[in-house]
């Protein structure tokens, strides 16, 4: 049976900084390090990258009962 693959989250490189209202969140340092790597590669602020991942996750979440 073919596996349903969801589309990739696409980040576009940029040079401009976008300011918005934000609140802090906590996460493991290994995840934060990966976000900073993406920031270096794309020029997108960590906050905007995090928002993109959270929005994608919320739009594509599936909730299932444990068996």
C-alpha cells in the first residue's frame, strides 16, 4: 500500500527582518540548535522559522486514540 506523504514545509531565504508580537516558548536545545542552523542557511529569524513549523504542524496534525 502506498504511503501518504505530506508536502514538505518550504522556507524561502530572505534578508529582511520582520517584527511581530511574540511570546517565549521552551524547547530542547538540540531542536533549537537545528533552528539556528536553518536561520544561518536562510536568513529567516528563528521565531519565524518556528512559527512556520508550528503552523504546518497545526494544519496537518492527526489525533488518534492509542490502541
